[in-house]
């Protein structure tokens, strides 16, 4: 079955950096675009970044442009989110997502907390 497992979250000071990873299994990873979402307490889930199956094209939410970078390693079945210049408003659960065989698949999420 499809599995997405995120890691790399934690507590970081404003201005700091984190690198999130999402390891995928149960499908042919290299064929599918991948997404990162975040969900802050009391707020709706929001799309943060997307990457095409080959990694040749990426898109970002306006709130993270210039600070976050999505990438993937198809040999390792893993998608990454490099987060730099973190702000308190980036605090959220970050979730990996893909539309696989018509179903939206999610990981369990990893908590990112930006606080001094």
C-alpha cells in the first residue's frame, strides 16, 4: 500500500533552517508529482510547494517563495523541503502528499515549531 513517511521537523529559532524528508513506498515514485502542505492549529491545510515527477518544475506558495526549496531524489524515493529563514508563522504540521491512482495520499506529518 501507499506509504508516505515524513521526518526532520523540530524546534528552531526564527531565522533558522530545517530540512524535511518524505520517504515514499508502495508506488512508482518517479512517475508522480509530489506536494508539501502545512497545517497550523485552527487553520486549514495549505499547499506549500509542488514538484513534478522528474523534478524539472516546482511551484511555491507566495508565503514561502525565496525561502523554501522542494527537491526530490527518485533513486531514494524521497522528496525534500529545505526551509530557510524560518518565521514564527511557519509553525505548523508539515505533510507530504501525492495523488496516487486517483486517491490523495498523506503522510502522518512532522511538526515544525519556530520560536525563540
